[in-house]
C-alpha cells in the first residue's frame, strides 16, 4: 500500500497526547465520600465489567481518529479487477500436415469445429481475431465481436506449406496492438518497456499447431516479445503420436501459392511430431499454459477449459474511503456505547 499524502501521518502524534490528557482528567477528579450501612450493598450496586465499559468509548474514539487520519493520507492499492472487455486471438496452424486424417475428418476440420464451438461460448463483448500461419502468418480476421465474420473466417481456413509458429505469435501481437494502445506492435520501432512480472494485458493468444517451427522468427523469441507486452500465450499441441497418414488436402500438388489454400510442390517433406518442449517453454515464458490434444473431443475440452473468463487488469485504486468508513463506524460505536452505558441524567 502506498500513500499519496503521507505527511498527514504526523497527525497520529495527537493520539498519545489525547491519551495523556484523558489520564490527567481521570486523576484530577475530586474524590468524595458517602456513608453506606453495608459494603455488600455497594458490591451489588456496582455493574459488572464497569472498568472496561468506562474506557471502551474513548478507545473506540482513538481507533476512529487513527483510521480517519490514515484516510487523509489517500492510501492506494494495486488490485486486479475483471477486464471490461477482452481480446482473444486464435492462431491456427494451417500447414500441410493439418490435412492428416489421424483425427477424422482431418486435423484441420477438427480444429475448425473446435474453434467455432469456442467462439460461440465466449461473452458477447469479447473481441476475437483469427490468425493463420504456415510458411508465413496472416491476420485472417481482425479482432471483432461479429460472430458471423469469425465463423466465415474459420470455415474458410485452408493450408499452405511449412510451419512458422513464431510468425503466428508475432502476427497475433500485431492484431492485438491494432485495437489496444497499451500493446506495442512487434513491427513498430517504438521501444517496449516490459511489464512487471505477473502483470498482463486483457488479451491472450491461443496458438494451435501440430508440428515444429520450420521457418521465420524462432518461437522462443516471439514468446519473449509477447511476455514483454504482457500477452499470455496458451499453446495447444494437436495430433496423435507417430502419425502415418498421408495428407489429403483435396487438390493437386502442382507449383505453389503465396496464399493459404494454394497448391504445393511435390513430396511431403514436413515434420509430423509436435515440438512439445518449445510449446511448453513459450507458454511458461508468457504466463500461459501448454495443452496436448490427441482427438477432436480432447481439443474441444482444451478450448473449453481455457481461462478466458478470468482475464483481469491491474489497477492502482485509492482506498481512502475504506478507512473513512471504518473511522465512521468506530465513532458511531463510541457514541452509542457512551449513551447506552452513561446516559445523560
């Protein structure tokens, strides 16, 4: 807790002064004598716990004074509050290996179905974007709340050659920067001041891939760029072990294309195994988590369990009202007990 006006703490000097004055007043009261025929009458007449009842109102008054003085210092606290809106980027691998049929009808079609279900389950004000990456990455759909646009973008995903996982992360960061001024685009020359450890912006990247990085910026470097900006990356490894199926993407292998969904050169030179170690490192580096899905049902469950509803932002909030309320409560109790135990004649 920090204080905007800490100088008011000097007012606490009044507390020992008031205690001293209170003690002097008690001692200066003149004693007087009254004759009673029996001491037992006095004992019966004295109320129980008379001493603490006598001094409790004053003690409550001192507590109230302490709390109100603390309120004057304008204390602040750094707290996490739910984000009013959030941004989610789905970065989906569309390399040729996603046409493998070890997960029916294919890895890509299963990923599309899970992504559509995920989009439908999100809050209406959540902004969702779609990034596709193969040999390069592209923002297929900028963050939007329009579910129809997202559905069209996901359904139209098709494949291209190679796998650029790092480029998928970088493109996702750029998509977030377009709508969030607090996030600096990785393509910008503006110097980035890393957020303190444990602080994040209300945006995440959900990256799904079935292979290893074969081109572009290294995933760990891209992960560091994301960590510096406070964007968590949740990585998903999708596919079965030792896949031996032949990708069938529904087109002839002639030439190549610069767009997703184009045809490929001959041969199937791609890596089928998931680079789990790198995906775990990227997730750990950014504050996210890694998940493995070996079936369509497992993938849907992974999407369902992502912590998208727990996005928070860190705010510095003045909490002087809390101490003012506590002080008012103590004052009220002091007055109430004084009237109750020492009523006016």
